[in-house]
C-alpha cells in the first residue's frame, strides 16, 4: 500500500518573514578534476603530519565520553603564541570556523534594532549571518578598483551608527588588502565594534601589515582568522579571533556550551605544532598567484590586485557562459562578485596550467 506524501513546502512553515525568499550560502560542489572555486589550499597534509594527527586523535578518542575543555585554554594559548603581538590567552577566542566566530560577534553585538555595515563586494556571509541574527544590514559600495572610500565610509557610519562594521583584508572576492591607515580612521569613528576579517592574511604580499598591530590602541577592534586557508585545514573547521579580553568575555555570554569538540581542539593544536610545514606552501602559492595575475593581464583580461590565494578577473559580457564553458572543460571556478567577473583559486601548477589552457579555449584568446 502506497501513501501519497502530504504536499508540504518551506512556505508552509512558520519561517521568520525576513528569511522568506532568501537563498542559503553555497559554492557549487561538483566533482571535476580541477576544483578552483572555494579558495582552499591545494596541498594536503603530508603523510608524516597525517600520522601525527591520527595518533593525537586516537589519544583523544579514549576520553570522548567526557566533555571537551569548554574554554579551549590550551588551544587559545597556542593561537596567541602563533599570532604574537603581545597577545595572551585572554585575548584570543576559537570556534568552528571563522563563520561561527562572526556569528558569535553578531549575537553579542548585533541583533534586533541594531545595524551591521560592510563594504561590497565582499564576503557574502557577512550580510547572511547579520540577517540570521536579526541584525539590519547596511551595505556601502566600494570604488571601481574595489577599495574603500574612507570619506564615504565615515559618512555612512555617521548615518547608520552601526553596532558592527566588517572590514575584510584581504577582501573576498576581490583580494584587495586595506591600508592600515584606513582601518585606523574607520575604527576611530565607529560607535561599535570593528571586525577585520583576515581569513587570507598569510597570503598577503611581503610588507603588508596586519590589523593585529592596532589592537592595543583600539579595544573595540576584532581581528578574525581561520585555519581553513593557509593552514590547509578547511575540513577541520577552526576559526579564531584576537581582541581585547573584554570582547572575549562578551562572546562567552553567547557561545554554546562545549561548542568546540575535543577532536577539533586536538587537530588544531597538532597543526600549530607543525605550522612551519603547513605554511610551507604559502610562498609558492603567492608566486603562482602573481604569475597568474601577470598572465591574465598579458592576455587582455581585467584583474583585481590580489593579496589572497585567489584572483578576480573579467570582464565578460556573459560570465555565466564562460563559467559553464570552463566547467565543460572540467575546470570549476566561482561565479561571484560584481557582474562580469569570475574568481579563480590558486591551485597547483598542474591545475593552473589546465585553467589557463581552458580559459584560452573558451574565450578564443
């Protein structure tokens, strides 16, 4: 006997009105040989490091009947030592990926009746997480070369009085790094907290400073980082931040109990112990990125200056057509950012060779 299921859709649920019609975040997950759309580090952990991780996780496994360290003290101490800048455990916090870090910030400092501000195009999760926490979103457009007009930013801050301001450096999807002087001016004018999202910080060109150097003079400044990119641990889901200890105290008011598993903490600690190995590919990826920028420009493409492990390039009359044609050649890039542009992650030399060959074929250059 078959039973016809009751017709039931999202529209039949008591969903919040402000979420109706929204789309979830999601880069396409397509099984092709050359995957260059999610800004991952293309180099997996070595066999030696994989064994070290397996041994450490096995040791942790015998205690999985107990809750993990609720405050991840050892991990935070290790992260503080990695970041330097005089940071201590009290000024560092960790969570499941930098997205949970951002969510906790908005839970603590955003919410109904409050506004978050960002400078677009930028990371699409900033407005998504803002709306998910009931925080109004105030976008401010970037300039034609994807930088922030600080005078326009200050005017927008005066107009909206945002409780949270997102500055992304290097910016995703453009790769643009922010001058420290611009961050300082915005931080000085902000009535709430300023989050400098430095997910791609390790890929910056030599001499590009981090906002970590501003923390001592700006107690409402927060610098968020991740181990997903340069550390090649996207599958481990470990994000963290550095800020004044008072900010960390505030986040503990909203974090879920035991939010960071014992396994995640163990993996992150082993990664920090092997930081030199894991970060050993960063210089090669930087060089591959700079070579790609030169090559794209030499072939007549517009390219945004990049301090990240990806490159935004265009401009195309129909970028979807180009994206689909590249996919037909088994090369997956990202259709994201301003109209007419595509973003490609820097992969291995072999992957980049396949990308270059395919791009020339589909564009006829």
